[in-house]
């Protein structure tokens, strides 16, 4: 049984589905549950860079280690890095955030991405000494 999506939400485009597939291809804590949530989801664009709010009909939460559980990096046409991050809030996929590290507009999403999965060293602050 499929529920009607909330107002303003729609099915993801083929390009958005492909991006989600690449974004979730690396192994990370809670990946199986995230993939289950992304079997049935709707999106809406929330900024000029194409970031997406996610609404999933799955009720099983994902036990992820970090809010940003997986990330992609790739170069824009001008060589500046673009980052795409999957945000999981309270166990549920909530956002795919797209941004260019220098704050300029994204010209074109990369065809080739590097995956990054945050680990313990990602949250560790260097000791002062």
C-alpha cells in the first residue's frame, strides 16, 4: 500500500535516483536500513543547488553512526569540488545536501565521484599541546 506523498514532494528523477545509488554504494553503519528506506521515497528540492528533502514511507529506522553517514566528492567544470551528503536524522533519511566548497553555483554535477564514509577520525579534534 502506497501513501500519497506530502504536498510539494514528488518521485525522484532518474538522475536523482542514480545519485542516490552512487551515494549509498559504499559500506557504512546502517546501510541496509537506509537502502530499505530508499526503496520507497519522495523528494522536493530545497535550495538552488538541488539539495533534496527526503520523505520515506519506511518505518524501520537506520542505526547510523553519524548524521552524515556517507558523502561523495567530485569536481565541477571549473575544478572546484562539489560535495553531496546524505543526512540521516533520528534514524530516517531526511536530506541529500549538494554544495560547492567555494560557495559558487554548481555548473554541472560530476560524472565520476569519490566516496567518503565518515569514521572516528572525522569527529576527532586535534589535541593542543
